[in-house]
């Protein structure tokens, strides 16, 4: 694996630990210094020392702690819902779903994450680079996953008998070795939210060190996690009464609001 250059290490460390404007000034100063007197990688480490340590000397503790608090809040909005349906996390799942219609607390973490993320990165005015082409792949995969969750949600709300047939036992012969679709759907949602959360954490990190437009990946991941765990809450809700024709309306309303909020936030992040 190719070693990261001295300047790349300094740029990444500066953008992670310093306020955006100050980080760009530090990077520009070092680029000017190196342009005046080019050095090899070995000479840079010998003359200027470790780039991360060089950045640490410039860190303002209060500003850095402020960023760490924001990062912790944004990560919690993403990771807590994602780990709540995992094995051994029943207490966290109950905290999110008990005594609440539909899954309003999941929607609450979405709103908090969107607002804090938007306010922070707009206030910081991070490097406004051109649209990163590498973002197309994660954004496309996240949108496809959201479409899949919506398909299962619509099947549950509007065609529950189809979902029942989908989750029935398979027949004899080789089909008996195929896992039950119902169990597969549950496992897929549980594991899928973890992958979505990791994608969101990656987007959050990139938004800090490589341009605020990567915030869109975080917002779309947060939307997917919220929809997926809300669908799990719907599927596992024991008091659900489908004898009432409009039983699904609170859930549909929440799914729509979550999706619209997430897509709008994603679109604004790309601007």
C-alpha cells in the first residue's frame, strides 16, 4: 500500500483538528514553503518533523473540543438507532420504541442529525471543492437501499397478505434449504443499518477533511437508517391492528416526512 505523502498527512490532520479557515491557511503556508524549496519525503520528515505533531502545535483546545462534541452528537444520531435492533441491545430498542406511536424517537434523531450537521458545516464554511465524483457510488447505493426499504414498507402497509406469503415456509426438496424470507428480511434490515451507519460515518469524516459536500452521504445514510429501523419497528409492533382500514396512516406519514426531510437535506448539502 502506497504511503501517504507528508503534505497529504498534514492536510488531513489540519482539516480534522483545526477550524476550516485556519486549516486552509496552514495548508497554504506549507505549500508555499515547499514550493520555495522542494524537499524529498525523507527531508520533510527530517527538517519539519512529523506532520501530525506539527498540526497539534497549532490546535486550539476549545475549538477542537467543540468539533469533537459535534462529531459525537452526529455519530450518536446515526449509530444509536443503527445498533438498537442488534442482538443484546433490547434495552436500547425499548428506549426508542416503547410508549410511542410509530417510531417518533427515530425521527427525532434524524431531525437532530440533519439540523446539527447542516448548521455546523455551513457555519464552518469548509473547503467548497467541486462535486466529488467518488460520491456517486455511495449516493447511488444508498438511494437504491432506500427504494428497497420503501418497497417493503409499501408491501407491509398496502399489501400485507403479500408479505405474509413472502414470509411463509418454503416447500420440500431443495427449497427447504432456502431460509425463510421473513427471517431473511429481518436480518437484512438489522445488518443493513450497520452498513449504512458505517457509510454515514465515512461521509461525516470526509465532510470534515475533504469538503463539506460529503455531508450528503451522512444525511442520506441517516435517512436510510431511520427508515430501516422504523420499518423494523412496524414489523415487530405486537399491538398493530390491521382490522382498521387506516391503521397504516401514521406510519406512512412518518415514512414520507423522513424521506422528504432526508432528501431535501441531501440536496442542500450538494449545493
